[in-house]
């Protein structure tokens, strides 16, 4: 497994990040397709054995169950200093007026709760899950700086937002001497490329790592356009039509390149994300053994410029989605 620096930091991460939203106890959260602990553990073991060292979860995934499963599995299969654990804060994890958001109160209580569930004294990357329009960004950034200064997080990251918001936040961090965001976890795949317009140039210029979520468009790029799955029939985001318009041309192009190569579609779609210079490590979910195999194989699959042009030709400009 190849490893690269996380942006301009000294931290090294594997070129594939295992996304842990797929792992959570039934009845805790909204994901009907998530795997319980027993079913999840083989994926962590396989990932560690294959050299994956980067793992991403969030406090909201299965209402904390994902963090619990992730922490226990990594404690069994790897030494703490061998892995990079990332989690997120900001979405609703409890009822009431302070059960979500990026207030100082919610951040400082959430980091402690995440550490308890993960069974560690620190996370390597602590990320704001979304922009909070109701909390002054200065309050959020100062609280995050306190988390780093307390030794509870090594680095800070952000997730899907407008480029101007990210630029404003990083400017304030620099101005006040606060710990800066070193990564952007954005929505990026062959069906959603809008961050190429402003977010990616900003990250490239600033030395910020890009770690895309949903690089396979929730599985749509891994199968023919007319084929469904358990997730496609239950995922509220997919049912809401996030990729509803004009996706067939791109999906068919992935199928054509994959057929010519003699490899699964998922490998082609992931290889395209990995060939983008700004991308550090796509976050890949795995609920079947083949999912991890495809992700690992994609790291060494080198697409030609002509193949990339075929994959990109059918992209329809669309509004950014996911934040």
C-alpha cells in the first residue's frame, strides 16, 4: 500500500482510507445496510493486513456505535501508533438545543465522548462535519484549537462547504494563531465534480489534503445504471435524487472502460479519483469482501489520458451537493 503526506503536514496516510460509516449496531442510526460488530471486524483485519492505515468515522454514525466498533477493532488488529484515526463532530447526536452544531459546548463534550467510544486518548484528525451557520466561526475555531492544545487531537480537518467558507476559516486560524485545517473531506466522484471549480484549486494552493467521500457515488459507479442494491433502495440521500439527472452517460462510460480493461467498474471509478493530483486518499466504504479488493487494486491501476477523457466526457454540470 502506498503512503503519502496528508497535505503539507508531516503525517503519512495510506492512499486508501477505510470509511467506517458502514459499521454500526442495528437499531442505532438510520443505516439499514450497516454491519454489526461481528460482521464488521473482518473488514478491519483485511484493511490492516493490506497496509491501510487511515480510518475515518464520525460521532453521528450509528449514534456512536461506529466509533465503538472502530476503536475495538483497531485495538485488536493494530498498534495505536500504526494507524491514523479520524472522526467528525457537528451533526446531531443527542436531542435538545445543544445536541448538535459547532458551539464550544458541543465540541468540547463531543471530543471527550468520541475518545471514550474509540478507546483512545487522542484522535489523529478531528473534523467538522459541516459548516454551522448558527455559531460564530471564531467560537468554533477557538474551541478546536483548545482541543489540539489539550492533546486530544493531532490535526484538524473540515468537510463539505463552500470554498469561501473554507478560505475564511483558514484565514481566521492563521490570523489568531489557532491550529489550522489541514484537510478537506469533500463530495467528489465522476458524478459530482463541482469542487474542481474552486475548492480544489484552493486546497492545492494552500497545501490542504483532499480526502473525498463517496468516491463511488454511493455505489452507482460500481454497477450498471439500471441495477439496484439494498442501499440504493433505502438510502435517503439516494432516494432524494442526489444523482438523479443525466448520470447514465458517465455510468456507461465507466462500464465501457472497465470492460476494455477486464476489471470491475469500481476499480476504474476509484482509479480516476486517485489520478487527480489534488486527491490524497479517497474514503472507501466496504460491506462485501470484494469492495476492499477493488479499492486496493485501484491504487495500482493507471488510467491513460484517453481513458480519462472518455470517463469525463459525459459529465453534466450540476449544483454542488452534500452540504
